[in-house]
C-alpha cells in the first residue's frame, strides 16, 4: 500500500480547480488578467467543453480580486430564455459590487422597471435570498433584454465612477433566443460600455467560430480571441505525477502518460480518470500502466446507469452510427463502403443524424474529417456493454482515445 501523507484525493473533476488543483494555463490566465484590468476591452474565449475554461476564468478573477479589482462571472448555461440570462447577469454583478451592492443593485433593477425582494438568511452567516422580477412588456423583443441589462449596469458604474470586468460564460446561448439579431444587439450594447471589460466565453465551438470569423456577422473583427485547446500531453502527465506524489501515491510516469492517452484531450476527463486511479493506488505499492486501464473500466462501471440511460435515449440511427464509430475510429460515415458495411441507411439520413449528434455534444467533428466521441468513457461503455451483445468487437486501438 502507498505511504499516503494526505488521505484526500487531489483530483477533483467536478469542482472549479483552485490552488494546487489548478493545472497549467499560466499564459491564458495572464491574458485574462490583462483584459480584466482593461475597461472597454472585449475578448472571446472558446473551446470544447471540459477543457478548463471555467477554472481559468475563475483563477484570473481570484487574482484580480486580490488586487482590489471587480469581476463578475455570469453563466448562461442554465438559462432557458433571455429573461433568465438577464437575471443571471444582474445577480452576478450584485456579488461583484461589494458591500454597497444593495443600493447599486436596486438602482440597476429600477432602471429596468423591475423589482427585487431580499430575504435575510434564516441562519447566522447565511446569505440572503434574492427574488428578482423584470417587468417585461409583451411587445418587448427577447433580443433587447440582455443589452438593456448590460446598459443599466454600465450606467450605474458610470454614476459611481467604477469599472468592472464582466465574464459572460456560455454567451453563445443568446443565439438560441434571437439568432443573429441577438448577436447584433449584444455588439451594439458592449461597444458603448467603456467601463466594462467583457469576456465572452463559450463551448459551442462551431457556432462561436462562425460568430467571430465570418464577414457580415456582428462580432467579426470586433473582439480579441483566445482559443482554448488541450493542455500539452506531457505537461498534463507531469502535473498528474506531481499531484499524486504530493499525497504519497506512487504513480509511474508511464501510468500518468496512459491516463492522458485514455482520457484526453479534455482536462476534466483526464482528471476524472486520475481520480479513479488515485483510489486504486490506496491498495497498491505502485500504480502501473495496466492499473490505469482497470481504473478506467471501474469508472465506467460506476457510471453504468447513466450511460445506459443515455444510450436508450438515442434513436436507432444514432445508435448505429455510434456502434460503427466504436468499431472503427477513423470511419468516414458517409462513404459508400461505410454505409454498406455497417447498414447505416441513406447517406442523407446519416449526415443529418451525425449533425444532430454533434449538436447534442455526443460527437465532435475532427479537423481532418470524420467524427470522434465527445466523451471517451461513453465510447468505452459502448465497447463493453453494447458490442458484445451483438457479437461485435471494437477495432484495435479503440480503447485509447484516438
């Protein structure tokens, strides 16, 4: 058994990474700090999900706040419409305004003809609960809600002679509530706000790239751009080794490399597998490569019910595509040979279904063509649970992500 000095698992995939749990991203954090401290600047940060964007945004905010800077981070990930998005922005700004937040917050809400009810916490030290209502007219377009909220925030900053860094995470969801009109409304607002440094972050890569790179779109040549790609494999492997060693767990360097190979390229997936391997290390003198494969399959067994439910929710056409990609990683789905070999159906149906799987974040397009799984563990689950029931097996190399 490993001589563990700290019995806490250092790998925390479900939480914002802070302190020693934060891996690399020094250059990205430095870039974000420059933007946070430059009112009137605009930056788009984008990349695939689970790459560590949220942790980097939070890390830069933590540093900037320690220097007496004001940062508000609002996520639109759970917003169902533009009104929800506006409320998320207002509540995030409330937290950033500090001790004077109540008067400023009520002033902002008043500008929007809304109302706010603040109920003190029941327990000592418990924060108050806030119920926010916006007085929306029936003829008011959804595309105006977020810009009006941002303009009200800026006017309050102007009145108080303050500046603010405002992060809008998953900002591309505005497109779902207003299409390109929402993009133009956002542009018209933020270019009038010299007291706010805007960071627009998101994970829907194809949509965001269209917003910022296509001539005629609202954000074309309007912002700085910070793409968020994978952390280099060797750096990620070294970080895993350091984190494990810090707690007394003995991971071989080859085992760390295997974690990145199986779970990469997304940071959270890598950390998830490292977490499972750390639990295995508590019964081992040394964690070797073969132990990582076993840890990966143990993590999948823990998530079996979740993956089974996800599989059942898919259409038969989607299931056939995913089975085929599990059997052959580099498969070109719409080729004549693939359509016939895997009984995928008409080419148009396959193309449409694959597009839906991309929209639903089950598949990710490869730069060189074709598709790969967004979640490598789901691919392995199909290999272990689905293919054997049909007398099928995965192609050599499918157990690694790539």
